[in-house]
């Protein structure tokens, strides 16, 4: 029931953001304050839901569904916080919708054995990996929206959903701010992950490691290209989406194979 209510509130927040920024921006309805209130209430319920799961599991040993829900929590919390500093109403429409989808995946506690027992290093690794995934999800969404916005503006099409997005400069700053935070979290997550890896083949972690390294490399290249050559637009979007897909396969794809196919768990 808590999961369902949180999901509904996220959808309400997304709808209010859409109403305020895209549908009727001059109607006088305070959609943005109401959206933030709905998102805050949803985040509170989401936190209670996740806290009960973490207590039951005595750490971050989560199922695929629980991991997706935690992933969504990071997106929602970051979106809510960023909304107080930046005009992100149009972007929040998409991010809260994604969060509602991810929050609905919370499952019951698992019943299969551990391939890596929870501990301080394990919990730190999963927490940092989730932070990285959440922040880099925001990066990918903002990068795609930035390219779409630039394309429509060049075609002199200023109507529709484009008018609800922040200016190009602000959206671009959001892309690289979330990218920097996500890259830092991913870097530390890779190092903490090495602590509990004792046999890549036996723990079925080879694909996860190499896909994570691939994602890290793509994001590192993008950051260097941005600093030295001023990469932006489609180039930045390609590296962002490529890195995000590699990271998603590394975590979710590997969890699916290990948990669903092999019936084991490593977090």
C-alpha cells in the first residue's frame, strides 16, 4: 500500500509539473509548489518503504525490484533538491514519471542464498553504485532533452513541451553537474567493489566488472572532451547514453542473470 501510494504521488507531481510548465503556464494555478509538495510526500513514503526493506535484509542485499526502487529514490530526492535552486519544472515532469515507474518495482525480501555476504564494504559499494546510477540517469535524461530541445529550437519550433524546459545553458549545466557527481560516485563504487570480489568467475561478476569499466571509461572520455574540446550537444549525449546503457547492463543485467537464472545473490 505504501509503495502504491508513493507511486501515485510521484505521478501527481509529474502531472502538476507538466501542467505548470507545459500545459497552461499562465493559468495562475500554483502547479510547481503543489508538485514539490506531492513529490516530498511521495519521497517520505518511499523512504519508509525502503527503510523497511533494508531493515528486513540487514543491509543493501536487495532484489532487482528493490534496487530499481532505490534507484528511483535517488532520482526523486535529487530532482526535489535541485528544484529549489534551478528552474527544472519541465525536466521534473520526466524525472518524476521515471521515478514512479521505478518505485513500483519494490518486491518482497528474497529467499535465495548470498554469493557475497553483506558487510560494510558491500553496503558502501551498493549505496555508491545506486547513487551513481541515479545521478547518471538524470544526466542521460537531461542530455536527451537537451539535444531534442536544440533540434526544435533550430527548426524554430518553440511550442509544445519545449517551452516547459529551462534555457539551454541551464539544462547543459544540469547535464554536467549530475555527470560529475555520478562519475565521482561510480569511481569510488568500483574501488569499494574490489574489496568483496575474491573470484570473478565463481561470483559471476566478470560481465558486471567489464561493463562498469566500459561505462566509467565513456564518462571519463566525455569529461575530458568537455574540459579540453568543449564537447556538448549530440556528442555529449552519445557518450552519456552509451555510458548509461553500459552501467545499466552491468548492474541490472548481471543481477537478472544471477538472481533469476542462477538463483543466487550478490547485491
